[in-house]
């Protein structure tokens, strides 16, 4: 063929024709085995066998190691190109790697779908997994808009009353050991509480997909949701009001909502404020949380140092290293699934926190 191009000076090109009979499914394979011991039958009762959608940094560095620690069986990992799925799948002991989500959704051996893809795909993948009869763990956020959230809620409500499916969002901070201590202490105070969370978030370039409202949903929906959920957990009462305002006008990059204040009102009269700032200095603590209740104060710095003021039986709880509850979050969900129990966070609460977060983001975008 190449000789013909060289010999025929008048040739303008060449047409390549392939023998269709030699095209087999194996040439188009989108799922490859990574080890011999693959799970090939329906899951035994009580077991948790996972398929993971997304093999990016957070999934590979945090979620998958936490799943292994929790004793979750790792069946199939999926990435769009397949290369990262093969790499992380082999390193972490998955049975299969794939570039097609259907190899997870249609696999009867898998009963848990873990969603760690880009934010704009979360709500649709949650619906797909629920419709496929699977349990779902989705990294935050659950959805980027009220319309997407409506779709998730509608799918959830359409499940049969006999369904045992569960949904969990990766709101890990409520599972952090120091937050559990705070919860136990605050529950002894039978009066409204005041919370203040300052997030020294740091700047992220406008070009990042996280800043894109279409792809990442912006930083309030993508990250500040953690802080709203944390306060919801500590109060233990529904959020009844959300007020939010961006600080100043958009900067030269057009970004506004990464510098904002959110005020939450709760059914028992408690109040929480979230100060989410991308205009601070790195030397200041990234996350500082204060709780005022019944003449006493709790102060948490960077999920390493918890200090009590005015608590007769509590002074401090310091950790050797930061623990935001990622491992405990996965472990508790896995335990509940294995025991046939409900998700650690009720679906109604997941929807409530998600709606409050979207409300806050929309108010910030509309503020002048």
C-alpha cells in the first residue's frame, strides 16, 4: 500500500478497507479482568460488593482506601478513558476495570455503586443506580440545582415500599471523632445554640472545573455543603431559614461565591453562620469551628485540636493528625448495609441539606 503511494505520483490518497468479519467484541472490550478471583454470582446476603464510578484523585487517595479498610469488596472501577481505572484498579485489588458505567449498573454481583465523578454527573448517576436496584454512595454534592434534586427525590420516592436500597452522601465531617465528642457534649444542653464556622478556603483559579457553575457547581455547593451538614447534625433539628450574601462584587476573574457569609436558622431557635472566604492567608487555620451553648464554648481547629471552655468534665481532645471523618463515614455506611440497617443519614436529611446549600448558592449569585 505504501509502495503504491510512492510509485503512483498521481495518487492523491488511499482508501483503507477492513474485513468486518474480523471485528469481534474482544476488539471493542470495555471491561478487562485485573485478577483471577472475580465475583461472578449474585451477592451473598449481608455482603457489600462495590462498583466505583470515577478514578480521580479523591477516589483513589481517599474513598477507595477507606472502602478497603471497611471491608467492602471491590469489584469494578470505571473511568471514562479506562487507563486510570486499570491503574488504580490493579493497585487497589479490584476484580475488573472498565470504561463503561453499564458494567457496574448491569452487574448483579454489585450491590453498591460509589459515585466519585465530576459534580455535574452526580444526580443522574444516583438516579441510574437507584433504578438499577443498587445502594448508592455519592461524593458530595448530591445535585447542583433544585431541578436535579427534584429528579433524585422523585426517583427515591418511586422505589417500592419493599425496597431496602439506601443512599449516602459523603458528608464525612459529622463522623470526625472530635465532632462526635462535640455532639455528645452539646446534646446535654437543652437550649438553642450558636455556631460559627470560618473556612479559610484559599483561592482556586477561574479555569478550574470546580469554579464552573455547570461542571462543578461552584465552591458553595461543592464544599460549603459540608459545613451546613455539620451544623444540621449538631443541632439535630431541621433547617428552617437560609440567608446568604456574597462579599463585594465579582473579582477580576468573575468569581464571587467563594467569598460569602451564610446564616442558617433551625427549628429549635439555634443559629449557625458559615464564613467561606477565599481571600485569606494560608498561615491562618483553614477550618475553625466554634459552638456556644448554655454558657459554655467548644472550639475546633482544623479537625486536630478541640478545646472546651466552661465544661466541667471536658478540657481538650487533641489528635496526632487531622481526621475529618472520611474513614468513619465509609465504615459506618458499610456496616449499616451489611447489617440491613438504614443509611446513617436519613434521605430526608440529605435532601434538606442539599436544598439549603443550593438556596445559599443561588442567593449569593443574586446578591449585589
